[in-house]
């Protein structure tokens, strides 16, 4: 009789150990949820027409990073705006 290694059993063991760890922790004692502040920021919906090659680049990067093309575009816009602001207003102090 030959024994065969089963990855599923090993993964199940790790998952059960993690679940057991988190089941034994009292989150209320660890974190003070009464001081938690939920800050829902304002959002502005913007519709844009993008060149197809920009969309393809964002799609490839989003696929590679696992974040999706929309989040990739949002990050690119945020990085670009920060760089532009630093160039246009070099002496502006950050908050």
C-alpha cells in the first residue's frame, strides 16, 4: 500500500488552526470599539473617455496585481495628481 500526500488535508488543517485561534480571541477586550470612528468620505462620480491603449495598459496591470483595471486607474490618477501638484506648487506644505 502506497501513501499519498494530500494537499487538501494540509490546507484544511491550517485553516482549522487559524479558525481556532480567532475563535479563542476576545475582540472586545483587544480593541476598544467604542472609540471607533467611521469616516465615509465623499465620492464624486466621473465619466471619462480613455484611449484604448490606456485602458489596455490599466487592464494588464490590474490583472497582474489582482486589483482590477478601475482601481489601477484610480491609483494612477492619484499618483499623477500628487506629482503634478508637487510640480505646480513646490512650496505648498502638506497637511
